[in-house]
């Protein structure tokens, strides 16, 4: 009887180890969905924050135009800028946007135009939509430097909405979900937009109020 019990114990342990092995092997692999991590590595001759060779706060508006126009990822450019006197400082201000050519990385949502906001003659920030989930960002790039969950309760809304911002301060990257109705049970599986800012400009907005709401929690 003892021999039979011993055999069953050994068999059970072996079976448990066999079933657990694939899980351990999967968890041991580096997580990099959509090659998102590749863009996080600083590009040659373009110190972060940088995207498509555009550095917010450094790249001049005229240079932004030529970079986008000649970039392999771009099929069509739209220039909505003008020379204005912004707060007493003249310069090119507005938005340069583009349609994707198909050569862009697969983590970019090619259905939505990319855009660069320029102000007072220089790039202010770059924004692109992605196919990457918020949860994937955390798994790929680790815990952000700061994050906020923002509740929208405007009088014209029939219900409360929530969206989430995750910022990687040193790199100048901000990931943001679209607004989803409360409760936010699927927020981690929402695709995010990526905005590349100057580091000093990447701070929680004073216009955003983070509020606790028992009816709009995160799962």
C-alpha cells in the first residue's frame, strides 16, 4: 500500500512539473508586443525624446516639414500651419499631419493620421495612435514614472467616463487611452495613443482632476 501511495505521489509531482514547465518557459521570455520596445531604444543621432527624427523643443518647424515629407513611413502630408504672433513671440504655429505609407512599424494604427504640433517655430510634441493595449505598455516598458486615472463627469455626459495616462518622464513618452464608460473593466485592453513631449513639459495637467469614484474602478 505504501509503495502504491509513493508511486502516486511521484506521479503527481512529475505531472505537476510537466504542466508548469510551459508556463515557466513563457514567463521567462522577454515581452515585446508589436516590437514596441524597439522604438524605446534611442535612435542614432536623435537623443530622446525623439520620434521619426523629430525632437520636441529642438527641431525647427521648417525641418519638421521636410522630415515628414521625405519619410518612408509617410504617403501624404497635410500642412496646417501659419506664421503667428503667439504671446508676443512670432513663429510658425499649427499642426503638420500625415497618412501612413504601410512601411511604418506594425504597432502603429495606420488608420489614424500621425501629427506634429508646432509652436513658435519649433516642434512641440508628436502624437500617433497605436494598436498596443495599455497593459502591453506596462509589460513592455515596465512601471511608468507617473500615471493618472481621470474621471470625466461633465454635465452633458449621460454617464461617467474614465481614461488613463501613463508617462515615462525621462524618455518623454506619454501613453493615453480613449475615454470608456464606467465601470472601466476593460481599460487595460484599450489601445493607447503615444505622445512624445519635451521632458520638462511632461507633467500631469492642472486641468485634469483625478478623483476616486467607487462606480468607476479599475480591474
